C-alpha cells in the first residue's frame, strides 16, 4: 500500500481504476497528457456516476515545460430564467437541493474537454481522434461496469432524497432493486449520448441537434435551463492564482472556485515555522490556518464578475503575515457553521514530454440534482444550490451568474525542478487534504504514496457529512487527540480509511523524467504507468 509506483514514459492516477487504464492506454498509443485526461474524464463519468458526469463542471491546470501554467474554467452559469423571484414565487426560501429545480446551472464539463483538446492541438500537436478518446467511456456505459461499494452505498443512503428527481430510480436501481457491489451497471442512454459526441463533436453538447435534445430533456424534467442557456456557454482560459511557499511555486484556480483558500491556507501555515510533521503543532497549525482562509473565502469568493476585490490581493504577504499572527499555538479559534458538501473526482496525468495535467470534475453533491435526463441519460448537477435567495448576500442568485465552487485542482513547481499535480474530492476537505499531501511530501519529505495514505482530518462539511466538527481518522495518536480536545477543537472520530476524507491523488515528475504516482486507498482508484 505504501510503495510509490514509478515509471518514465507516462503516468495517470484516478479514483477509479478503469479511468486510469483509459488514460494510460492513450499515452501508450502516443497521445499526450491532455488527450489521456479526456479519455480518463469521460470514462470516470461513466463508471463513477454518483461523483461526476457530463451534466457537471470541471477545472484544469495544464503545465507545459518552459511555459506559464494554463487554467481552464468550465463552470456553467445560472439559467436566464433562474432568479430570486422565480424561486420565491414557488414558495421557496432556499433553492431546492434535489430535483429539476436544483438543475439550474449549465453543465460545463464537456466544454472543458473541448477547450483542453483545442489547447492540445494548438500547443502540443495533439492529433488523437475524439472517437478514440471516448471509446472506453462508450464501452463501459454500453456494456456495463461493476458497481463499486461507494456507488452501492450512496444509492442506498440517498434514494429517499430523490422523490422529486425524475429518472433517478430508472438509472441507478438494477432491475428495480438497490444495486449491490459487483453487479453489472449499464447506461445505454448515456452510451448513445457519448457516441453522438464522438460523431458530431463536443460542441454539439451546447449547439446543434444534441443540444436541442438535452434542452428538451431539461424542459420535460422541469429545469429552468433552456437551449439559449446552453448556446451561450463557453469554457474560459484563465490565469491561475500562484503563491510562493517555502521556495516552491504553487498554482490553483481563481474564483469562482475556492482555490484562493487552498493557497492562503498554505501561505498562512508556512509562516508558523512548524518543523515536524504529525504532532499537535502540525495538526493545530493547519486547522487554524484553514479557519482563517475559510473566513476570507466565505466573505468574498463568488463569481469574479461580482467580487469587490481581486482574488490575488488576498495573497499579499502583509495579509498572510497578519492572519498567521492571529493564530494561538495552544488555543483553537471557535469555529462557525461551515458551507455545504460536495462530490467530485480528481485525476492527474503526466506524459513523456513532461507535460502535466491536474484535473477535477464534479456534479456537486452525490448524484447532483438526482435528475437524470430522459432521452440523453445525463445526470445533472446541483451546483446552483450554493446560491443564496437573499439579495443582500455576496453570492445571491442572478441569471447567468456562475456559482461558487468547492472544487479546484492543484499543481506545484517544486524548487528542485520537479512538477507535482495533486488534488482530491471532498467539499471543504479539498484545501485541507491538498495541504496535507503537499506538506507531507514536498516540505517534510515523506514518500508520495505515504503522503496520500497517511491519516487525515477534515474541518467542516463534505459530501455525506452534516456536522462541522473536526473529523479525524482513528489512526492518530490518542495523546494528540486528547491535546487537540483540550485546546478547544470539537473532535469527532471516524474510521481508519474513511471515505468522508475524500479520494486524493498525486503525481510527481522529476527533471530526469522519472514519474511517481499515488492513489487513495479510500477510493477505487489506481496509478497506471508505463
């Protein structure tokens, strides 16, 4: 479990082994890291459908040796018909969390694949056909894949929430019964949609016959989204946020993601001068840094078109110094209610040219809105439930506004020339797990697989968790747990490898071409290299 796989020609890591295999097959056939990621991303949409899908969003960080890191923001905005009055006139004080009224933002995921492949063609000379890249996804959707434990568990746990979600039972039950681990799970309508994308091109998801079919599905289900909303959507090329930490240069996504919080957390922690990993000071320091970063996030981060301050201004040395100075090394700051959960997949790829991708894809909560489109078989996200119906709120609902995102991929240029794409799913746990993986490996020198496998904690909420306590796996030293409680942390113990901690992964490419990879034993993934 703790041996870190190594190879030289290419590597892919994903939280489902079939997605990693789809990606590495592309690299073996001469494709590049972006092409491998599209293959892996489409495949994981088919084989891990409770965590991501075509009706969700994604974000990319793309590393090209000798060039600036490129970001792709494939976040869909709210429907033109979705405004505060729309919901209040229906008697809601908050956006419903499930059902077609929760399906109020465009699914941007396919546009992210499209923009990344355009970048691949223009800058990396990518030539692999779309039909080749989607063939594994089409195969597994049409011919079936084995139900994973996490899919079976989540269908059982969440089915009662799906009364208002058309298409859920028809899609996620097997022969009318709750699925069991290992059963064959087939999605014929999704296979046909993927096949149409392979034939007609990815743009057809938003413009053309497929887009019209999707829009008709959305209307039939009762979503406020229309064809016009699909047609106006475009993925965005963006400049990532960046921060120097202990001589390393870290990259993450700008708003509307919480990438700012991920960088702030590490910037604050770096100023605490903690020299040893795994002790009280390490855990307390990260948790208290998290609280300061989250307070900034919760007060300011939304669609950047509506933000009063540039996100990069919160990465100033003066502010990070001041926030670090607030931290008491022995006493925990009382923690308020935290923000909602999320459900996501993170994947990474490195090719033999040293090009790297850090990628994340999500439908927000497990199964998103729970609404599965009748003809196209697409499960639509519920990312728009992060909007407020209070018009004075900094993230209030407006037509076309892009929602706040917990998801964000991470990438680091290490001071010795190594390149490290890394990330995780897990709502509020994402910045925290990113920090743990980066610090353990890059700062404290632990092996990459150990850094991912090591015991983790989570302050706040994630998918499937309602409490905002400091949740800790039971592999921590009991004496440290007692000291954390004495310091005022509201500790809640979990299992040894609890899925609530998310599914993390990481890759590291050395200057001599060696690639190392890690996958999370909490998930169903693996590292595939050649």
